[in-house]
């Protein structure tokens, strides 16, 4: 099976704070499979570490007020291009991220409040018919 996965879940230090979200369940699941790691925010040209961002009224905005929508959406398009080329059987993404979140994301107030909805990359991949799973749905 070919699996695309958020790079931070596989242990790559691509998270906004320079860390990762290494997840043992994910590592077990992907072991022995063909794995493609992607970090849409890095693919969109953002540095690591970087200022955290949320989707504010549909526009991805950094906590310091800078609009980073273009970079986030470029990263999403680049992930879609990789998915279209590689045709993964399954895509596993990190929860709650403004890029990778599948079921929930933060509400844009930087107060830790969650709303239903996806990050921009997860949404684009799902719109194009890819099978996308939130890491928290792995049992
Ligand atoms: S954009 Fe996705 S892959 Fe990159 S650090 Fe955030 S959650 Fe992880």
C-alpha cells in the first residue's frame, strides 16, 4: 500500500515550533508500506520555525497578523500535485492544523477554540477524491 502522511507525524521537525508530532501508531501503520511524507506549510515556502497560523474568516493568518493564505494554499496545491502523481491509497494527516486538520481546526481567534472543518490541504485533497484520515481516527 502507498501511504501519504503529514511529515511531522513521521517525526520530521517541520512543526511551526521546530518540533514534530511523531506518532508511534502512525509509524506502526506505515511500516512496510511505501511512504510519502509531506509538510504543506514547508512546501508553500514557509520557514521552520514559523509563527503559528489559523484560518480567520476563511483567510489563513499568522498570529502576528501577517496574511499567509497564499503560502498555505500554494502548499496545498503542491501536496495535491504530489498526491495526483503518486496516487496514494491512504493519506493520514495531523489533527487540528490549519493545513492538515481533517475534522476540526482552530477558529481563528488564537484562543484554543476548535470548530468543525478542515485545514486547507486536507480540504483540497478530499475535494479531489483522496481517502484522507485524521491521525486521531487511527485506533
Ligand atoms: S503543515 Fe501539516 S505536516 Fe507540516 S507541521 Fe503542520 S501539521 Fe505537520
